[in-house]
């Protein structure tokens, strides 16, 4: 018995399960392992046939025997060069293997020039895309070197530089030609068509698709043609067609999709051409406008099939069979699995698959209005059926169409929910994942792209995850093929939007795969699409604390910083900056914020990106600087790199920009101004005026961050006076009283309290004499206005009944009720410096009862137990000797203090005591 690996089939319930069974006579090595180098040749060849060309080459290099087997002619009958860069040197190195090459696929005219060096004289089929720049000379040489050619396909891209001369050369050089499909020619004239009729007697399948002009008169001279497509071709005179094609003896199928064919022409073609069985007319406006008339006239032509948006295509295709399929929705599948073979039927069905997939792809690209019902009722089903075709080109075009027809807007990444869920409903996700597992890289790329686009829909994303699609995409992201890796990274980018999928993506090893893509393609030309998608996916993943640590652990910080430093492509810059922003957004929960800042050149590069001409890049760079500024060392390093000047310029220039950019510009200045030295630098650079302008935005997120920045700036008396001079008081007063954001109102009140606690009086005496009256208002008037609205602000957080109860009783319940009324939940995220806490403690001694109450209200917010920084603030208060001042403010006999100030001060004292008790318990337990 020969040595081999057999398959053993067992039953598990009702399912058949394959298990590998090692033949007992197969030799084992000393360790008891199968010696794969001693496999029989036919087994090795079968193994090779399941691999792509790169893997075949890798496997061939393992030993001399396999190197010889890797050159076997049976492995080199089909060659797809589209994923590879093929020049004359590469082609010459493949020549020894291509003597028996039958089918060749390639991309672009450069590859076309090179494949002549393959010396594949027995080549039967050539299929090429991206041939927009291919010339007559290149095509003529291809035809002359491959006289045995039976099939030539160029498209779906327009072949704009190919003329009738090249078509004529193909006809003369390739007399065995059976199939000719060309897209986007400017003209196919009478000479070219007559040459085909004269020299190619076996030519049965012709496609002049999306051509500007075809001499329809002479097409009738090609008597051998059975299938003809003029889809998308303009300037067809259908009256001439009816006159000249009437003697066509063999024409079985005609594709007139996307032309101006009308109902009368359809009816007359069917009646005048006895052989014509199928006419495809998808997206033909003149035909679809007269649906009722058309249907009536076609009904009079029995045995004829019209495929149009308003006909039931699958039901119509079923009429081509002798025995009507039991399930009309699966008639293509029934035909493929049928054991009874009918050559003519097979040719017709193969042609139908090709023209349907091609037409639906073109229609999906144009996305004309009025076809929603068609896509939902049968278009989706047709595409999914084509994805199961035995023809690789049909599978690819169907996947391309699925990726395209769901997209509404590329820029906003929005898709049609109904269409996406139609794919899901009809089992399309499993089909796409199966194609993504193919060894053929062209199909892998198209399937991954369709999965990526469909996964924008949350239901589809869940189905992809449930079907194991995340692991499949993670594996594809490791592909050395640029297109496959790019689309797989795009799929992971869309899936990582959902919080529920991030853990699964990390478990599948996708984080490292994405980081590896950055390191690999940042050193190569043409990898911008891969880099943008990989960085985008990492940006989404970095928003999750656990995933962000994994991104850092596998070198993601270094990779992303290298992109913002060296890549000049705006899309890549934007996503890399966004990823760094998200990595730095986790505060004290991990060390990523500090790690990004410590990466050489990171902060300088982000500061430089704020000067980009692209709003998206500026927005994400400012967002990254905002998050990074929460780290003390980063904040000072940003300032040292010119961050204050750059961010002021950005804030000044974004008055008409997106709300996201405005928010991040103001936020970055807010973060940077935490340091008083930086605050002074921002004021010196003219940062007050643009922040006041942003504070007037109607968008809460924008004016809230601007208020935060102005609060920090107002700590410095010079800046505070500048805010008054620049007209900031009415703006802050408006926010304090009218904003829908509690935080914006709170920080506006704090900014006003800083401005009028007495520290700017001396500066005001100097400043008012040098500023024009139009730019300033009297300080007393501004103070009165500010204090009035500060008081109104904190009174909105009081309940008179609760205050009365708290004044009459020292019971915890009464104070708790006041605290719950006064609490601003988001204020717990604010972190104050020792100087700022000292400022509020000082206000407790201020003669103004309103400022006393405001200071006590602020300290209440900062010390509420459970707040993110409450313990930090408690320690600062203890160090500043605040308890004594608070007890004085809370005393019933305190002069100049309102009831609100006293109650708020009592609550702060209680918060201090509670923190002290908790810390004491903690030390005792240790």
C-alpha cells in the first residue's frame, strides 16, 4: 500500500465530520512524527494546489524534491499576477514554469509589457484589469505573441487608449478566439468588426461594454456570435440594429443593460430573431418608464426571457430549464449541482452569471435612484447567487458589488440599513467569510472589503463576530498582499467601533497584526491605504483601557509616533493622531500617556500637525495634545515645543471650522493652561480673544471647553484683566446663566470669581488708561454684573427647605440632602492645583458674601467622596490649613456670610472628616 493521508468521515449527530487519518504504513521519524518529506508526489502536488503562489514558493524551498515538484506543469496552468509586481525580470524568472500556462490574469499595462517574457505560447485565456493606460502597441504585441488565444478580457476599467486598430490586430493574430470582452473603448469601427467576422470563425461571445461608439451595422456580420453585450455603450441606433441583425442565426443572449433601449425595440428584437432567448436590460430608463406596456408586449413572445429591474429574474431564469427547479430562488445553485449536463444550457448560464454580476457592479457604482425595491427584492439574492459561481471573475465582481451597493456616503461611512440587512437575512455573511478563506488573494480582498463595508451596520457586525469573522480578518491582516491586508484592516477598523467586539479582536491577535502592518508598510511606497486603516483600527481599540495597554505592549506607540512624524498622507496623519489621543486618554489607569510623551519627537510632531491644512488632522492633533497635557511632564514639553503659540493660532483660525475642531482647540488650550506659566504664555500670545469667541458657540461641548480654558487663564490677574477688556464678562455671564451644560455654567462662575476677588484691581488702574473705552467696561459695573450672576448660579443648586433643615439640625441626613441638590457629577473629574485650592480658601475670607458662598460651593464639588480627585483635593486643603478657615466660615456667628456659604462650608468640613476616617480605617487594616 502506498503511503498517504486519508480522510476518515464519522457522524456527529446528523452531521458528517472529517478527521485526518494517517495511513498505518506511512513512515514515522525517530520522534514518532510523520515524515512529510516522504509523502508521495501526488499528495504533495495536491497540497501545492491549495496554496497561493507565495506559499508554494516557500514550501518549494524546503527541499530539493519539493522544489522539483513545485515546477510541475499541472501547478502552472493558471497564473494570477494581480497581487504581485511583475516586471520583465520577474516574468523571465517564471518563464521555465509557464510553458503549459493556459490562463493568465494581470493588472495594469506595466505587467502587460512584462508578461511577454513568460514565453507562454500555449496561453488560452488572458484577463486583465486597470488597463486605462494600455496602448494599441501593447495589446497588439500580446495578441501576436499568443496566437492560440481563445479568450481575451480587458476591464471593467475603461481602456481609453485602445482603438479599433488594436481590435483588428487581435482578430488577425488570434484566429482561435472564442470570447472577446473589452470595456471603455472610444470606438469600435466597421473595419475592426469585419476583421473579427473574417478571421475569428469561432467567436461566440463578444462584449463591447461601456464603449462610446460601436458600429452596430456591422455587428450583424459576425454570424458565429451567440452572446453579445453592449451594456453601457452609447450612441446605438436601435433601428439599424433591427434592420441588420435580423439574419443573425445564432444570437442567443443579448445584454443591453444601461442603454437607451425601449419597449418597442425589445419586442421587435424578440420577434425578429428566432434564436434570441435572453435579453438583459438592467437599469434602462426608457424601458423601465413603460413597465406595463413592456410586460404586455413581452408576454406575446413565448419562450423569450427579459431580465430587467421590473421582472422576476430568478423566476424567469427557471424557464430555461427543461424541468423547472423546485425552488426558483436557488435555480443557479440547482444548475451548478445538477448531474445532467447540457452544453448549450451551461454556456447560457455561465454567460448569464457573468453579465448579471458585471451589470449589477456597474449599477451599484452609479447607485441610481429608484432601485431600492429591486435591490431588496432580488438584487441582493442575485449577487449572493453569483458569489457561489464556479467562475472566479463572477465571484469577485459579485463581492465588489456587495461592497459598493450598501454604501450611501464614503465620507461619512454611512450605509443603507435595508440593503445590509438583506445581505444578512439571505445568508450573505457566511458566504463572504467562506470567500475570505479562499487561497485566491483577489477573492480574499474583495470579500474582506464587502465584510468591512457591511460591518458598519451593527447587526451585520454582530453576525460577522458570531460567525468567526474577526479571526478570519485578523489572519488576512497578516497577508503579505497589500490589497488583502488593506481590506482586512478596514474590516477590523469598522468592527472595532463596537465596544463589544474589541475584546474579541484583541484575543484574535489582531492588535499585533495591525501594529506589524504599520511597521511593514511605513517603509514601502503605495501602502497609504493599509496604514490609514490599521491606524484607524488601532485608534478605536486604544479607546478601551485593556486594548490600549496591549497596543503599547506590542510597540504600537512607537509605530504610531513614526507615522505622525514621517508620513505626509493626511488620512494616515489623522488616524495616527487619533490613535495617540485615545492611547493618552486613560489618565492614571495606565502609563500610556507618559509613554507617548517620552517617545522621541512625538510632541513636536503633534504640535506641527496643528498647522496642517486639513481640518481632520488638526482636530486629532489638538485632541492628542489635550489628552497628553494631563501629564505634568508632557504639558511642559508641549509648551517647550511651541505648543502655546501653535494652539492659539489654531483657536484663532477655527472660528468657521467644525465643532469637533473647535472643541479640541479650546480643550488643548485648557489642558496646557493648567500650568500658570503656560497660562501666562497663552495670554501673551493673544489666546484670550479666540477663546472668548469660542465661548460664544451654541454648541455645549465647544463653549464648555472654552469656559474651562478661560477659567484657567483667569487665575492670572493679567489674563483676567484681558478677559474684561476683550468683552469676556458678558460672554461668561451668559454661559453662567444660560448654558445647557452644568459644567460650562460652573466653570464660567469660577472664572468670574477669579476675576473679581480683588487681584486685578491694581492692574486695572494701569490698564484702563491705555485701553479704548470701546474695548472695556467699567470694572465696578463688570464686578456687579458678575457677582449677580455668580449668586444666581449657585442658588439654582439650592433647595430652601433643605437649607432650613440643615440650618436647624446637624444631622447627616440634612446635609446629605443639600449635597445631592448641589452636586455637579462631572465636576468630580476636575483636578485643581495647590495654588487653585489656596485661591478658593482665600475667597472664604473675602468680604463679598457671594464669593464666600461660591468658594465653599466649589470646594464642596471638589471634595465629595467618590470623586476621581477628591482625595487629592482633601490633602491640598489639609496642607493649606483650610479646616480652620472652613470652621470660621461655617460658624453661625460668622460675619458677612450667607446661609448658603455656612452650609456649604459645613459640608466641606464633613467631607474632610469622612476622608480622614476612611484613610484611618485603611491604615488600621494594613
